C-alpha cells in the first residue's frame, strides 16, 4: 500500500462519508450524528496508529498521520475565522440594541476592521506585516507597536495593583490549610528576590548577614519548588493526562458526543 | 496600635495602588543594583547552550505576547545573544497568536543590529507565525517545510542555506521556547517524546511551578523561571562572556536584572501588607472573642 492509499482513505473518511451522512441526515434526523461521530472516530484513531505502525500510508511523510496534522493547521485558521464571525455577530447585535456599553463595541469593531484591513493590505501588496522595503514599519506593524502592545501590557500590568490589594484583604491565616499556604507563599516570595539585601541597604554592617540569609532562603525556596511543588505538579499533570486520555477514548468510541452540539434524541 | 490596625483594614485601596506604583516605578527609574543569585535550573539551561558546538542549530520559539514581554523578552534576547557569540545558528518561529510574531520580529531586529556580522539565511532565519501551535509542532517533528513552507519574507525554505540539512526537528539540537500559557508545555509533551529534541523553557513566573515536574523527570534540560530566571541568565552571560557587558551595563535599556529591583521592592510591599492585614485580623478576632 502506498501514500496514495492513505490519501484516498482520508478523502473517503473526511469528505465522502460526511457528505453521505449529511444527505442521509436530511431525510432521517436520527442519522444526523452518525457522520460526525465517524469523522471523530477516524480523526482520533489515525494519530494513534501513526505512532505505532511504521508503514508509509499511515506514518510516512505523505501518509495519513502527517496529512492530518497539515489539515489540523488549516482547521486552526478556520477556527480563527469562526472567532471573528462570533465577535462581529455579538457586537453588531449589542450596537443595534443599544445595550449598555455599546460604544465600546463600536471601538472594538473599528479596531478589528482597521487592524485586519492593514493586515489584508499587507498580504495583498506582498509587503507583509513587518517592515516596508525601505525599512519603515508597515501600517500593521505601526498599529501593533503603538496600540496593541501598549494596551495589552497595560491591561496585564493592572493585575499587580489588584493582586496587591487582594493579598492584603483576603490572604488570611484563617485555618491550618490557609496558614500552610500563607507560610509557603511568604517563604517563596522572600526567597525569589534579594529582599534581605534590600532591607539591609541602609545598614552596611548587616550586608554579609543579609547575603548569607538570602542564600539560605533561596535554597529553601528551591527545595519547596523542587520537592513538594514538583511532586504535587507531577500528580496533577499525570491526573489531567489520564483524564484527557479517557476523554479521548470516549470520543474515539463514540460514547462522548457533547462536542457535536446536538439536542437530546439526536 | 489596635485602632491604627483597624483603620488600616478599612484603608481605601487606592493607597495600596499608590504604594504598588511607587514600589515598581522608583527602582526602574533609579536602579538599586541588588544582587542576583542563580538557581540550578537556570545554570543547567545556560551550561547546555554553552556546551553546544559552533554550527549547531537552535530553534527559538516566541510563544508569548506583549502581556508578558517584560519577563520573556530578556530571556529570548539573552539566548539569542548566546547563540550569536557561540556561533550557533538559530531558527526563529512564533506560535502565540496575540502578538508573538511582532515580538519575534522586534527581538530579531535588535539582535541583528547588535551583531552586524550575522548573515540572514546563513546564521539565522525567521520563519514567522503559524496558527495551530500543537499541530504545527507535530508537523515540524516530521517536516519543518510542511508547517513553514517559506520564511517570514516569503522565501521558500529550499532556497535558504541554513535550512539545508534541517528537514525536521530531529536535525535541530535544541528548542528554546519563551512561553506564556500552555504552548510551552506542548513542546515538552508533543515534541520531546516524538523527535527527541532537547527542550529549554523560559516560562512566566506564574507558570514556572508546573515545569518543575518536567525538570525532575528529565524532560526539560533547563528552565529560566520568570524575570528572576532571565536576570540569572543575564548574570551568567556577563560572567562567562565579559563582552556581553555592553548590552547589560546601559542605564537606558530595560534588562531583567533591573526589573528584579522593582520586583524585590514590590514583594517587600506586598509581604508587608499581608503581615499587617493578618495582624489586624487576629486582633479583631481576639476582640470578638472577648
């Protein structure tokens, strides 16, 4: 069997079978979910087979596995398009109804169209979205450098203010668990920065003691991060991976159908 | 004392905001020059790249956006400078949709200006951005050109001298990902087991705890945890390559070492607030019991 077989098999599974499913589904609503489930089953099985079957039509450069990866990249692009359509629908609705804060939707849509427009212009003019041939920034780059980047940084920077305020108001040693958390967090905060050296700045005679104290705190912090934190993180990661694997098996076997978005009885 | 603490509990939060603003802004304007101690995870990352041979290839992935740029930018710059000085070739990509490419372009332009001898296409190449991070990584594990048929300027990979002999990530000696969110983890879980390429990660401080599990299991060669990790890397760079001093001694440029001054003062202020908050809480509890 050659790569062409893999190509034909993919077209059969992801094009012909779904089309047949859709046609059948029009007349028999009970069959509506069968096609997508079949597509989900095949899409789930192929990458697993590609890991274990060293045959060209499955795992070769032009086999089903790598081809599916390529399709996934294209699908991710369409997901972005879906997001844009969703943003447009919601915000146009909000403006039409004059809901509270509708003016922000206008700003959002202007931002979307102007930035997107510059991006499309960059693609059509073949200049791209980085620099013009003379080294000057393209309009898209100007937008990202002087609008998008500062805005994103500002929004994220606001977290520091709210985090400090929340820590002051809510980080209390109310019970044993909260006290353990508080002590561990305090130690890590102390150990991650040269806080003792900072506090000892006005007292030169304390510099040596502050330095050795800071190093000891640093080692304690590393131990907390490495041992208790590392062990807990391993447990969480393994648990999540087992959960994801069991969910994948449910999808592959057609048991989990929530992703189809169908109503009851379909 | 009790009255003061009770008033403190009812304090307008705008006072806290003011303290935060001052504790971050003053050390950036007037650097304190506080010392930085290095940790094992950063040393391992630094030593791994130091031990690489001239001509080896490093893939540098920009998996972060402007929100975490003050943490991640210094990491990417330091690793790229180390590549330039060690004569390692580097391939730049961006997988983060919210501004990853722009940050990559800016850092590449900065490093290219700092090292005028670097030749585009020979010593380094910028492949640009591709959507669908985990699928892109899987594809690159088998065929880089399958995921990135051209570089950022539209030149086919087959016409780029650096990419000759680098068909997949198996021919890349190291992947360095400066990452926020889940994308960094995918390099470890998707690429390392399949292609076997060593991974070094530079995550934000908030996501660094997760990666200790991967460090302990040997799936990561090293880690630059947050701004502290970046500052540690800068210290190691300055110690090993004194010629790097010119990039870090400037009083105008932002470096992670400078950022750590602000972070130190900020940690002190937050710890102080937590301490005072708890003191006031205990005193109010005691009063309620009476």
